[in-house]
């Protein structure tokens, strides 16, 4: 079996640890087409001091994973009828829940999150509580969500 939830909230993970974790996402992205990726769907990193650079590393890796998983964009093809049907959210590939509260990301980390949101087809829940974000960060997130609203199956933004 694969690990679906990585719960590391409240630890002392910094940029260096974020860089190491990003390799898991990159591995997932390169192998998800064959079904041998990590299988992570929920990531909880709240309360770790990842900083903007750690967040950027993670989001860049998730974007690679999203692009690879997006080969089918959550669509299942029926070869007998030559039709495509949308799969349910629970069968979408990629991270579905991402908790990054209190990570010290600031605006530069938010830029990386917004970039990832532009390619995500699986993210349903995003938590950015207590990240020292201001109006310009909120506008950036709003623009990213709006630009990808047809692909992004958002349920909750915290």
C-alpha cells in the first residue's frame, strides 16, 4: 500500500526539510503515469518554519507532479465507446488537501502557491492560516483560483 496522508504539523522542519520532501513530489510526478508514484493526497505541514524558499521548492515540485498527473486531467477514457467521463474527486491524482498554515511563507511563498494553483487539477482544500499574507497576496491567490476555476475542484480555502 501507499501512504496517502503525510502529517508533519508542528515540527521543526525548515527549508532544508522542505527541499527533501519536494523530492517525493518530483518522484511522484515522474512516475504517476505508470501508477508507481508516492500516492500522497493529503499533506499537513502547518506550524513548520518552511519559509518562502521552502514553500517554493514544494510548490515547484507539486506543479511538476500536477503536470504529470494531468496527462489524463482526471478524465477516464472508455476505449469501447470512445467517450470520456469525468472521474470523481476521490480518484483524481495528486494532492487534494494541503495545509501550510504558520509556515512563514509571506508574499514570496504565496507567489509559489499561486503558481501551483494555476496547474492543479486535484486540490480541494488549501489552508494558509497565519501565513503573514496581506491584500496583495490575497489578490494573487484570487487571480490564480479564477484562472484555473474550471479545473480546480476547490471545496475549502482556509
